[in-house]
C-alpha cells in the first residue's frame, strides 16, 4: 500500500552523501536497486540519478517492525528513508562513491510499489534493444543512460553560456514553415485553415537564420529541433537537435576561430580533455586522396596511395582498364597483416562490393619476403617490386588495391580502411582527433536527376578564384564550405553564404533552376536580400552526434531520451498511428489503401 511523503523533505540525493555526513540525520528518496534479507539483517541499495547508497536494518539497532517492512521491499519500489549516516560496519565497497558509508534508518515509507521489471536495471545492459526501447522509461533509469543525459544537459548549458559571452543572441525560428523540395524529404503538416496546403517541418533553420542576418541580429544561436523524413542508419534519427549559428561581417577564419575556442572550452569542462588549437585543416581534395573520405579518422595511419603511374603499363587489365576510363588505381598497406588467411581477404572483397567496387586486388608479403598476389602473373618482377616500393611494403605487410572511377575507389578504400581499423582494434575512444575539412566542391553531379546539385545548399559561396568557372565548368568550382570532423564523424558543417544577387543567380542556373523556380521556392529570401544584406556565414553541429562521441557511445540512440528505431517508429508509444476519421475530415484528407 503506497504511503504519503507528507511531512518529509528530501535533504540529499543518494550519491551526494559521503564520510563528511557521518553522524547526520538525512532523508533520502529513490528506487530500490536490490534488497538482501539475511534474517534479522536487511541490506537495501537505494538508487536515484546521483548514485546508490546502502541502507542497513539490523536486530538490536532497528525496530522489529521496520526490519519487517524493509524485508518486504522489492526491486524498483519507490521509498523514502529517514536515518543516520554511519561508517560501514562491513567491508568498504570501492566500486561506488558512497562505499564507505551506510544509512541506519529510523523511518521507512513505501511511496510506490512496483511490478517486477521486464529486465534488470543495470549498467551496460545485455537486454535486446527492442525490449529496452519498448520500456524506455525503465531503460532510462540505468546509471549509464542517466550519465549520458546529464552530459547532454551540461553540453547544452555550456553552449548557451559560451555563445552568450561571445555576443550571440538566442532566437527561436518557426517549426511550421514552407516545404523545400531541395535536399532530404520534408515531414509535412496539413493545414486545417488552408485546406490542401501543407507546412514543412524544418530540416534546419537555414533560411530563417539568413533572414535574421538581414534583420541585423548580427550573431544568432539556437539549439534547434530539426526533422528529416529519410531512411535511417545507426547515427540518424527522423528528429534531431542542431547547435545552429550564423554570424554577420565574417569570413571562414572568423567562424573557425569562435568554434575552435568553443570546442576547447566544451571538452575541457565536460571531459577534462585539452583540445590543441589551432585544429588541423585539410582540403577536401587532400582528405579524399589520403583517406578516401571527407570525414577522415586521423587516429591511425593506413593512408591511401595513388599507384596509377606505377601500374599504367602493366599487363593487369583490371588496372589498365580503370585508367583508360579516367579512373585511378589506389591501395592501402595493412601493416603486419601479410599472413591474413585467404578467407578473410575474400570477406574484405565482399565488403568493398557494397561501396561499388568490383573487387579487391592484393599483395601479401610473407615474413620471409616471398610474395603472394592475386595478379602476380600479369606483372613482371620489376613491376611488382616497383608497386611494393610505392606502397612502402615490407615483410609481413598486406597491400590491398582498388581500381575504378575515383569516387568508387575513394568510397571503397575509405570504408575498407575503417573496417580494418575496427578489426585490428586501432580505434581508441579515449583519443579525440579533430580536423577541419575545407574547400569542398560547390556542386556534385546527380546521375538520378541528371544535373548538378549543391553539395551543401544553394546559398553556399564559391571561392572567389573559382567564380570564373561557374558557368563553363561547374564541377571545378570549390566552395567556401567547412566541416568539423572528430574521429571520422562529421560533427558540424557550414559555409560562407552568397549575399550578392549576380552570384546567387549564377548558382541557381548551375543547379538547373529557372528564375521562376528559384523565386517560387526562395522568393522571400531573395526579396530580403534587396534591402541590404551583410556578408554572413554559419555553422551547425549535430548535438546528438557530438554528445555520442563525448560519451564514447556507438549510437545516438544512447544519448536521446526517447529515440525512434530504424523505420522511424517509437516502440514505446507505437507512434506513428492512424488518425481519427473526424480529424482527417477536418483536414480534408483521405487515406487511400494501396492495392498490393
């Protein structure tokens, strides 16, 4: 039977008590982690978000009725306990912060009884994620998830403090906005007042923050909710949070400076980790050539080597055909892996096929210096030795090659590099390697749409020296865009924005927009620009991904209180669900069942 807490007031959280409190009478409240009845001696571990404290009822020091009540406690009962803090009579528990002390109760109230939970509430739970997400309110009681939520809260608080001190104003932008066909798919919200019309939930506050620059806000910051109706992966969610900013009268270096100092403060205060400034910068081209990725992980080597020149005259058709088609031949050196079994190499070959590669050529250098290779018969001894030398191959090394169009070679070897690093346990979660990637291509060709699309968005400023190519050779134009990458994850990205009419017009034309299409989508922004627009630039971080890396988690679901699963549904609330017929009628909507 549940009791009232009337007349009681919590004095301390469980994990806040220490030897300093010995002799004090305290009131704690929380959940029963476990209860051990030794017959006349009852040990109860009480837990709240701060930690665990042991409560001890013993014959001779505790009233019999209280011992009996303590013995009746079950896991996850909610209790209030008044008692005296004492040094532990038994062994000290070094595993918990309150391990030196215990509470000897004088009063115990059961505030709420609990059914047996469907899984144990414990750190690093081995319970299937589907079950834990169905009972997320129980899952969130786990100390590791509590720590993640606490860290995220701390990051958000520090972010607001830092940017306020740097002269930024926090401004909220609308959730109900205009739909934008460019980029990812919008979530649509039907309007009851305007039948047949829809709002789009924001994929980012991009247009609004640029309008705020036109409004003279000067420096804007927002911890903004964003929505994208796209196919999900482990690090994607249909709704997520951005640390979103925009600054007026700045260029690339100004945005990078304010953000480097932000990251330094954040990592020092939250993790006690020193970020060395300035953070390394690398152009997009260099990142692709060296790592096969525009979000390179710098915690280990195994860089790509372009061997196109070395193999251009060899007899191996796979290599020469790729070069004749304008592609390249590149390789990575897996140091000390020359003895890798053929079966494992075949698995790596299957792995790169997911990234468009047709296969993987290899050279395994044995410890005695002999060479095993999938293509040795097509090469002369001199050509093979020249190839090994170009790759810095030594006894015991495994050399892996891809030959195709550059994009395929980069994608496949870039992914292979990370896969090998995982297998060889080269990724240290305690190491934080930042890098700025700069000078992205402004546009990329979309086979699907048969036109150039913006690599970031249509308002990204081209580099001044490349403006001359925007009409004649759009693929050559580099952008004043920059991403901040941490341990192979893009945690933030941004760019200097176009603020001159003539450049924006050329950009729209390069994207295949007619003036009418551009105006119909972005007219309000283009109109605003006619009334005096300052040069401006911005950046947005994925807050969830940043906290995931800081908390050393593998999935952003572990730093989001109520995440969705892969099909964008919520196992706990069962959202999305069909709408009531009356609601649909009010909105002028009808759900049409698709014939199978």
